[in-house]
C-alpha cells in the first residue's frame, strides 16, 4: 500500500528493519570503506616500503649501471631486467592483493555483512526517466556533490601546505645521491598520504551520521502502515478467534473422552465436577483428567454414569481441585491425604462390584484444607 511521504513520521518497527535487511537495504558508507582501505594500504606500504626501496635500488644499479662489454650482451641485459623487476612486482602484488582483500572486508563496516537470499529480478519500475531526473535533485545527490567538493578542497589544501612546508627538502633531493634521494622521496610520500587520510576523517564521520539518518528516514512509516503490519504479524482477529474456538472444542472433546478412563468423579452438586485417575506403578500422584462447572459439570456427571465411573460428593474438595489444579497435572501435595481416602473407597467399591459382599461406605471424615489458607500459595486456574 502506497502512503504519502508526508504522513511517514513514525520510526521503523523491528519487523520493517529486519525485512529491509533481508532485502539488502542497509546503511552503507563508501567513504568509510575507502578511508579504511587506503589506511590499510598505507600501513602495508609503510611496512613493505623499505623492501620496495631496496629492490628499486637493485633494479637501478643492475640496469642503469653497466659497462661496455655488457652493452653487447643483450641477453644479459634482459636477464638482469627481469630478475630485478620480478622482486618489485612481487612487492607491488602483495600491496594490491592486500588492498583488494581489505576493501572487500571493509564493505560491511557500516550496516554489517548480509547474504541476500532474495532472488535477483529486473525491476522495470526503476527504468523510469521521470524517477531518474527526480533522483538527481534529491537531497542525497546534493550531499554527495558537496561532500566530493569538500574532499577535493581538503585534499588539495593539505597537499599544497605539506609540499610548501617541505619545499626546501624536496629541492635538496636533486643535489643528493640518487639512491638516498629515493629513500627521502618515499618518506615524504608516506607522510603526505598520512596527512591526506587524516584530513578525510571528519568528512567520513559526517558521512556515517548522514547515511544512518538517511537510512532511518527512508524506512519511516505512517501509522496506517504500522497498523497494517501489526495485523499482518498478529493475524486476522476473526481468524484467531475462530482458531481459538476450534482449539477449545478439541480440548473439550478430548477431556470428555478421558472421563471413561477416570477412577472417580468428585462433585460439588451445584457448581463443580472433577475427574481423577491414579495408576500406582506409573504415577507418583493422582492426575486431574477433566473438570468443569455448571453445564459442563452436569455433562461430566452424565458421562461418568454412562461408563459406570464412581461418583462421590465432596463439595469442598471438588471446589479446591477445580480452582487450583490444571487438566493433565498432578494434584497439589496438600491434597494427597484427602484424595487418598477417596481412592481407597474407589478401590473397595471396585472390589465389592467384582466379589460382592458388604458395600463400602462413602468416606465422611475427609479433612480438606481451608480454601483461604490454601489459596495463599496457589494461583486460581479456570482453564
């Protein structure tokens, strides 16, 4: 959905930033990459400069100083030339390869390195003369032009000032021995390049701030875009409600199907019904299979009667189990003693049904913890 640029005042959301990064839209500073690359190139030249000077001296000595007999030996001259030039070429190759590696590595100093997984496609919307002309007059283009002018002015000024300051030393080079003059010339070049790099630091710092500001500005969002994004991330509320209802129905049917596996149903005849199961060899405590209130409690009771599950009315125990125990969880340890008496009656009842005899009496002396005291360390759970 297209939105007017004037309406985009909100900061980009984390989702928007993540999406932009996935598409390769991240802040970049070419000046930062160039400065760091040049600085590493300068360092490499500083460390390898002495070797380069040494091989240049050898090259000059071997190829520019030769006697009369050597002039007639063309092969000897070529051999000296190639043997000398290969050492210089080797040093220069180290410098150039190092600069290439550093330039690749420094490309992600601002914004990081991103592997774009989005397939490359031709965007025909970019082939638009009107947009191209409009882009020329954007603030970013003017900034780049001003920055380029400042870089030229600073670089030129520093070079002129340095050369003016070193003019006497440079003039003395012509009167020195040529090998010594080469060493001095390289030293002057090293210092000059270093000063130029220092002069570019403020411009690079300003460029970094501008690129970050411009990147954030391009990703600004309108309130409507944020609302659309939230809907997209969270999903349609109606669809979510539909899924929730489906989940509740599935959970309800699963719970009702588990009632036939229960050992006992404990009732509060007016409000609650809970179903418990205990397998001595598999469980360390009884498990709540089902619970419900009102109409659901009534259906639990009907289902239990259908499958001949024992039913007992203990209102206070049913209330505590309903409020403080989740379906599928073990009952609280504070209720072990109370539930144990109920389960003893259940096992005796099953034995009586199988063997006959005197029917067991329902337990009446069950001490259930006070619900107010019990609730201090428990959270009410009505799931």
